[in-house]
């Protein structure tokens, strides 16, 4: 889902997702990675479209797609 949220055909398709994954790998090379570590890296690469709460945090995404036990529901930005 992160890949799809970051996808931009006008800017190289998966370029943003690949940059985020490279950052994750480089900053945590040979280390265990927690969910919070992943969240911090993804938030460094947040796009305007992903920032639904306008706070440069992805709590909404990680709450629904990672931490909750229920089926996630993506909510579209109203702006």
C-alpha cells in the first residue's frame, strides 16, 4: 500500500518508494527494524497526498494498515 500511495507516473513511477526503501536499508543496515523505525523513515518521505491529517505524520496509515486487526479503509483527502 505504501508503494501505491507513493506512486507518481509523472515523476518516475516508483522513484519515491525506491528512494524511501534505499533510505530504510542504508540507515538500518545489519540492524533489526521495528515498526516505529519504518514509520519514521516513511514519514521522512511523506507526500502531500499521504499527509491526510496535515501534520507530516502517518499515524492514520500505520494505525489502519499495520496495527489494527480490522480491514483497513483508505480515506481520501478533502483538499
